[in-house]
């Protein structure tokens, strides 16, 4: 008997939970109201069936519970009843299916006035490509992908020359403009999902898939990868910013074309050396760093990494947190570099210096640290040598005190929390896998040991 | 040419060589009942490993970054191993290798499986597959963390944990399992078709046998798809072929593959994977039907409809697979077809639910332990089946696919529901194995903990899915669209999961205790009609039937037949021996 009352209570509890639950779909920000409608319709139908079936079950248990003086009926079949039940069920199913199929028809017919955007997925970053004035995207191939050509665009394809490249995890979209998103993956399966837009689709290496929608609300929405893509799957986030026409134009003009990105290599090392004189008092004459001044080693770091960090300091993306004293200092000092050209020059100069790898040994347990470092090695490399393709800087050879401070800054959101810090969020999520100071010490010791071995 | 005289199996004299040593009786046994117990113990043991893994996963999700032994790599490895063990090595093995083995010969009136040696080989091969699987915990890199679906390319690339030794051991173990299953499966099908005793027509078989029969046929047709995909993936990994591998990068380096299709793997996988759902569900449907009929003292309502529903569901289960792939990037027009077939399969399934309810209707319901679990099953299966109607309806899958809604749905329908039936079945047939009941008090504790606990896990989990929380995420971190309260919800789910996990150990304790000290049940304690309770010896001995095989005179559901003295008529009781309440002799209405 208890079971019958418990089932009644569970039905009530389910309904109460459903109606008071604050956990529900995010407010819709696209044209896919029809999907929400289909869900609501289905939910009402299945909800009603759930309530009726469960309550009937409870009723039957109470009414026909064991009684010594009563015998069960003997009723093997009832064709009429079974026929009616089949019919009603079929009608109910059809009532749910029909609108679903209609909406699916809409989902797979892309409007003619859609604009094309390409979304490129890779372990574990997003980047984007827009067609230039010709409205066409250039051909791509995996074997063409290189540090200079991260999108793998075919230089011989005239359509690709004016493609606009967004090597960032943030894409801007024009409000009320239907958009056909072409999905391409460089490595494994990924999935393009923005909860507020409702629609999602896998990125499949070897082919191009698509999804379309009309963004209808201004705002910045998180883009998630929702197809398991390896160890750092949960950190593969990006942003879709829906903007007004004028903001969209501004953004478009800020994007380099493919041709421009190829021609960019104009950095002047001599000029960079000149500029660097302003930095020597802290970072040392050869960029060897100085613990007393809290200045990390810069010699031998990758050019692209130095470039990115310097421009973060300059654009007030890094070094703004009130707890980040040395970052603030650096942000102020970046004024010495007047423009992007200066940043490129000084980055080129520093990366041209040969790193001296011997550094003071840190105190943690390198053997334990090796186990922690496994999670870092996917991007930063087995020898902590860094990997441009993964946007991961070299760590080997850096001072332990600096690495420790950065890891804990990421953990606390002192570094990496700025929305424009492309890979900061990823490091915040990953750094939290180190649970205490001892773990940080251990992993840093291991990174340190990689340097001393070589 | 000498002519071999044909003697029907039912007329053959008992020629079984009864084993005499401990080794031949309990270890290298060819007795289907011992093999069934070997299968069951192994499956439950490895299932407990998977249960512990799920607890660890839940700790990470409920209390992220509190437990230092769970890092992103090991989290994915636990998720993967939990899923694969539960689906294949626990549910499939326990339902078919365990219950199928035990019940088929007994319920159809056979002395054993028709190929006893093959049956023994099936178990030992299964055990080998379990060892190969568990070995992956001890190799460098650990087990694979590719998710139980093992999607390439990531499953065999360095960005995924266990992408070297781990994945190879997983694929090898699956291949070995399929060999084991094929040996067992051919045996079950042949036994059911060839070794039914006299009078046991197909339409007199208990639904348990029907469920196991159709599920086994599904397995024999579906597992080869998994086998070939496992072999092809091993080739891609080891030999460098490109079945599933297009030209791609791996952590920035260009690989030598080109031209393969990752979606091909998904088609093969789900061509196996969807029937697999019914390989688990159909035996459960069958067993729960019998438990409900026996404990409600009423014939199963619409027996013929139930049989045809099992067959229809089995057939349809081969044409719905791509509903797992609506957002996989396959040809979008497939969506129309697979949404339609998927929703059609709901019709025979719904009819089964109605028929269970109508069996209870005007029954005389004994709320025994098996019945409680069976009722729990009807409730959870209805819930899980209905959310399946949503996900099957292609557009609804767009926002919900790959979120916790999916996780909640398939755990409800494929985890909790079959497990409810497994428990109902274990409480029901335990006296047949041991001559003793499982303890009722511990049983009640076990039932309520499991029933309420699992609902407390999975009902709220659907709502995380509505919110958009993706599955297989080690941690969400801070996001704009997920309120902080969702973390509280997650913590609550974890607490429930831990409780449900602990309650299962009460069950294990109950089984061990009751095997030796449980209340004696006596012969046919539930007053069931089916043959397994009518053996010469109780519990049944080797060869099952003594000198003479039973003769069957009726279907398995003659409960509460009007004017008959007892409220059940065993299948092997001739009409002349049925005792009536009045002198007036009716035609035996139970004969079908």
C-alpha cells in the first residue's frame, strides 16, 4: 500500500518540482521559437500521460491489493480495448511528431538571404573565417595548415585572398541577419552549441556541416563544444557577440584579410633591440629575468606568445586586476611600446635570443608533479616546449616562482578572467585541477626538471 | 547406409553424464544453471566496479575541484568505463548470460542448453573479455577516456586519455565479448527452437523466454556491426588504415590518414547501439511480465499482443539507430525518416505498459518484494520512455542533445528500469536457486533506497539538461547562462547517488546472508505456473527433470481460472487432474 501513496506523492512532487524549478531553458536569442513551441507541446502531452499512467497505477494497486476473500479476474484478451488503446496512442504520437517534422523542415532549409560564416574547431579552440567582398570562401586543406596559415587556406584560390580571418574565440554576428554557419574541424569531432540559439551541429573532420539561425537579441553568448573532443573538452569555449549594424561594420574593418596575414612578417629585430632597452632594468640585459624585480624570463619565448601578452598589457586585458600588482606595473610599462609594430619588433627580438636553460631548482616533488603535468602536456607539450598550434606557450626554463604565481593567479581569476583574454578562461578551468599549493609546487618542479635534463 | 532413428528430444532417455568432482560441478561446469551463476557473479562483480566509478564521477560533478584524485583525464576514463561496463559487461551479460542461461532450459522443459560445452566456453570467453577490459586500468596511460561511444578520430588520438594501450584493450575486450556472446546466443536460439518439451508451443512460452529469445536474435544481428567497427578502428590505430580517419591534425601535427569517415563509425556503432538498448530491455520486459502476472495472481493481459509487441519492437529497433545522430552532421533528410520510425516504436512499447497495468487491473496484488520492484519498473520506465518520445522527435533533440537531459533519459530508461526488473527477478527466482527467500526487511530497505534514490538523482538531472549543461564536462566553471543554484542541484544529485550506491551493498549482503541463513521457501513458493517451479528435485538438479521430461498442456498464465479450486494451474498439469470447485466441469478455458 505504501508504494501506491509514494507513487502519488512522486507525481505531485514531480509537478511541483517542474513548476517551481528555476532551472529552465535560457531565454531564447534566435528565431527558433518554433523549437521551443514543439518542446512545450511535447512536454504537455508526455507530462499528461505520465500523470495519468502513474496515478492509474497507484489506483490499481490500492483497489486491487491482496484480499483473501477475492479472486482475480480471468481475462486473457480484450481486442476492442487493445484496438482503442493502439488508436489513441497512435494519434497522440502523430500529434507530437507532425509539428516536429515541420520544424525540422525549416531547420534544414537555409533562407536565401543568409550570410556565410565559417566556424573552425580544433582541440580546444574556436576560430572563424568570413568571406571577403566576393562573398566566397577560399578552398582549404589540412595539409596547408601551418603557423603562417592556421586556417589552411589555398593561396592559389583567388576566392581566399580577401577572406577575413578571426584568430580569436569571439565571433561577432549582425542582429536580425540570417546566418549560415559552415562548420569545419581540423582534428576531431566537435559540436557548435549556443544554448540561447537552441540549434547545434557537430563539426566533422573531412567534411563541412552547417547550421543556420537568425540572432535576435543583442548580447554576448557562450559557445560550447558539446561533442567529446579529448581531455580539455570542457574548456573549449568561445563567444558569439550579437551586435548592431554599426558595431558590426567596425568589427569587420578591424579584421585582417588572408593576404594581409601572410604579408605581416615585417618585424624588425634591430628595432626591437632598441625598444627593449626600456625593459632591461627589470627583465635584464638579455631578457633573463630577475626574481628581485619580479620579472620573468623572456629570452627564447615564442614570438606569438610575447606578442599576445604584450598587446594584452597594452590593451588593458592583462594586468588590470587590483590583486595583480606586478601585472599593473607591466601594464603601465607597456606604454613604452607605442604601437602594434613596436610590440612585433620587441617580440621578434626577444624570441631570437637563445635561452639559457639553467635555473634555480624548486622545492616540490617532481615525481608527483609529473602526474599532474600529464594534463598540461596535451597543449604545452611533453617537454613543456610549448605548441603554437595549441596556442600554448613554452614553460620549460621559466622561473619556478613565476610559474607558481601565474598558476595561482589563474586559479583565483586574477589573470585570464578578462573577456578578451582568449585562452585565459581555459587556463582558469585547467589550473583548478591543481588542488593545493603543494600540487602547484610539484608540477612546477616537474616542469623545472624538464629544463635541467636538457 | 545405416539409418539413424529419429527420436524427438522430449522422448530421449536421460543420458546426461552427471558431474562428480568439485571441479566439473562448479568450475568447468557444463550445467546451464552453474554457468548462469558464474555469469551472474562475474557481471555483478564488474558492475560494482562501474558503480564505484559512477560515484567518483558524481563526486567531481557535485563538488568540483574538491577531490584531487579526479583530474580531467581520469574523469573521462571513469565516465567511459562506467558506461561500457554497465551496458555490455553488466546488463547484457547478466540478462542473457545469467537469466537467459538459467531460465531458458527450465522454462521450456529442456535438460540443458543444446550445446553445453559451447555454453561453458561462452562463459570463460566472457570472463577473459572482462579481464582484458580491467587490465586497461593497469597499463600506461590507463583505460580509454573516449566516452563509451568510442567515437573516432579522438578515441585513437593523443588528445584523449588512454588513446594507445587503453583503447586497444577496450576494442579487443569488446571483440572477445562478442565471440562469447555469439557462442551463448546461438545456443539460446537453438535451444528455444529445438529443445522445447512436448506441448510447449511457441505461443505457450512464458514472456520471459520470448523476451530473451528476441533479444538474443537482436544481439546476433547487431553485435557484428560493433565487431567490424572495433576491428576497423584497431586497423586505423595500429596499421594506419583510414576507415574512420580523414586527413586531420593531432595536437598540431599532420597525420598520414586521409579519406576516412568518422560518421561511418557512428552508423556502425549505433546500428549495434540501438538494438543493444532492446537487447537489455526485451528480457526485462519479459521477466517483469511474468513477475507481475504471478504476484497479481492474474493472467498476463493480451498475451498475443505482448508477444507481437516484443517482435515488433525487436524489428523496429533496427531502423531507428540514427536518432542518436541527429546532430552528427549526417544527411539532414535522414532526420525525417528516423524521427518517424522512432516515434512509431513508441506504440508497441506503450501497449506493453498498458498491458502491464491491465494485468494488475482486477488482479489480487501481493505486494511482495518482486512486485514492489516490478511496480517501480512500471513507474520509472514510463517516465524514461516518455522523455524518449521527446528526444526522438528530431527538433527537440537540437537543444537537448549532448546535455544532461540525455543522460537523465537513458539512465531512467536503460539504467534504472532494467535494474528494477533485475532486482524483481532476483528476489523472485532466488528461492529456485537456493530454496530460500531473500530477507524481506533488508529487501524493503534496498527497494526504497533504490527507487526513491534513483528518482532523486534523475528527475532533477533532466532540468540541468533544459538549462543547457553539457554532458562529459569535467567542470562547468563560471558561465553566464547557468545560475549558481545549479551547482546546489548537482551536489544534491551526488548525495542521492552516493546513497543509492551504498544501498546496493545492503543488497549484496542480503544475497550472501540469505543464501545460507535465509528463510526456507519450500517448493514453488510463489505458486507459479511455469515449468521451472515444477521440477522433480527442488532446487532443480543437474539434468533438471529426472527421468521424464514434463509434458505441457497449457500456457503459462492460468491464474485464478474461474471454478478451479487453486488459483493457479501449472503448465504441466493435465486437464483431467485439474480440481474444480463445483461438480460442473467446464471446458478448460485456460488452454490456448
